[in-house]
């Protein structure tokens, strides 16, 4: 005997030809289950007055050297070729901070590398602040008086699981957790109903090191994941396109039918808000089909602006396009834009175990001009004050050499910077020792960066916690109040 299962309205919604819908529906069903337990997600309002509206999060995959970027150390040149024990700084090898490392498996990476390796590029003082920056970064250096440089970061993972750890605050062996972009998406309401709140640009982290979990929401629900965009105006969001052969008019008719069904149900159950929420998620996918291509179309940008970002040069074109899109998305109200650089399907392009001078000089050529252009463009448009730009990498590199001309992974002390969005400008916070080995002054674990971002956006992360998901103190971090203007 054949069992006939009638098509339910829920099944109809899932099968209605909108690829984005199944993900959104799963998220809505999770919310429904939570609401049944007497708990609801945040209402989308900040907990206190924010200083920033949006975040552009620039992440260099692989581990950018602090010495060849934002924490030059002349002692490396002075003692080049000597072992650390033969310098006045031998105490760094006996520091209690070495105990912070959590090794997953012993391998050839993350060694201390004892023979001092000199800096591979000169450095200069930039801006009125006199901020010392490697000369591979002249465009970023020209914005020194807008930077808030943090030279005292540390993390636990000496291998590239640190990429995941930088985004979730948790070591890879702890599992997967919501990322900083997802928490922001979860906590704040939309500024543009036609665009996603959390957008991802660039080739992401490889599976070895966290993969797409570096921009996912985990237990918060898939509606808070980062949405990857391709910089192709004709097909920027493939999974939201209708099935081949389905015209926009047909989709409009589907929405009309769904709205009619919703109205019928509403007559009998006027308090049923869940179905309306589901429908809105489909409508967002429909609206994005026109809003996203417009956001990534440069036709309205001047030649000067496009050249400023480096779109006229082979080396800078790809990253320049991504940062120009990031600015356009901020203008249109996207809350969190995560931009990856160095994704190569493995540990990351910045992972310079050998030929550091060759690789870092090429990589900085790709990103320096576009980043400088982004900061100047935001500032001249009056957007920098309300947009927090974060530049980060998962860890630094060793003061000692690996092989002939490289540096190994180094989680004990490294640099990041922020700009705009309520942070102090032309400011340096924290310090490493004379060899750049350990963060020794105003030390900050990676979740202090998360807490600072949340603080500037007007969010208290403890008020966002999900009752069934226990978070430990380290997950929350502490805002770096000394850098807040």
C-alpha cells in the first residue's frame, strides 16, 4: 500500500526554488525551539551608546612577521647570527609566558629557533606620532596618525589552528564556536534590509586551520554565518539565484502565493510570528539578487578612486577590489565585512618559513596600497569615525631564523592595529621585549580584541550569551579601554 504524505506548508517553503531558503529555515526552526523554552535572541539594539556602526576586519592568513611590519626591533640586526643565549636577552628562553602554549601535536613547526635573524627591511618613523613601521608598508605608514597599534598580542596555538582561535577565541582542540563576526551579526539589528549583515570577501582559511568555521556562527544558528561574496556583478551570490529557467516574475508569483497562505493562517492564528519571520528570510534572499550586484559594481566610482585602490595594477587589483567593495558595503549599511588575504588552500601565503624577504615583499605590495586607500577613502567620506577597521594575523614570526632565510611561527608576542570607529589615533599600546619575543607590557589574549570590537559597537557580550551554552571568562575577554577614545 502506498503511503501518501501531503506537502506541508513548511515543505513547500523549503522546496520553493530559493536556494538560500533551506539555510534560513533551519535557523528559524532553531529560534522556534529556543522560544518554546522561554528564551529569545537579542532585540537588535545596542546595550549602550555605540562609537562605531560597522567593522571591516582584515585578516592576513599565515602569520605576518611583526618585525617586518609594525614592531621593528634593531636588536635583531645588532645580534644577527648569534644564539639567543649569547645576547643580553637570554632570559626570554626561560620566561613563564612560554607556558601559555597549548601544543596539539609535536611537529617541526612552532620551534623557538635560536639563531637571531636580522630584519629583512628597513623601517622609518611615520606621521606626527613618529610610529615606527617597516618600509614595506609606506601607504599604511602614511596613515600612521589614524592607527591605533597594539604590539602586545599573544595566543596559545603555535600552529595554524591559531587562525580559528583568532576568530573564535578558542583553541582548535576545544572544538568550533561562534566567531566575532557572527556575534556582531547576532547582537545587532540590520542597517539595510536588502543586504546581509555579515559579508566575507577573499579566499578563506583552509580546512587545515579552521576553514569556513572562521566565519561561521556555530550554535547561534546559520542565519548568523558570514555570507561569502564573489566579485562578479553577474553572479556574486550563486546560492541565492533561482534555479535555471526560473524567471524573476515566477519568483514574484511564488512570494505572492506564500503571502496569501500566510494571510490565511494569520486569520486563524494572529500571533504566529514565526512564519512571518521565515518569509522575511526568503524575501531578503530575493532582494539581495538586485542589491548585491549593485553594491559590487564600480561603474559609479571615479577613475581616481579606482586607481587609488590599485585597480590599475596587477599586484594590487584583486585585494584593491575587495577593499573598495568593503567601503561600498559599509556605505550601504553592512555591519561586519571580513576580508581575507593570503588564502592558498594550505597554511596561508604569509607563512614564510623560508625566503621571507621574497614572500613578504610581494605580499605587502599586494595589500599596502589598498589598505592605505581604504583608510583615506573612509576618512574623506566621513565614514572612518563610525567604521572600525581591524588589521590582524594569527601570530607573528620568531626572532630566530628557520633554515637560511625564514622565520617560524611565534604565538608569544605579535602586533595588530585598529583605526577609526572610536579608537585613539596615532597611538601605540603595549610592547614586546627587545627581541620582540614576548608580549611584556599590557598583554592581550585574542578575545580582548573581540571584547573591544563589541564595546565600540555598544554590545555587552555577557548579555548575548545563550543560556544553554556556557561560556568561560576567557571567551569574553576584556575591552582594551586604554585605546578607546
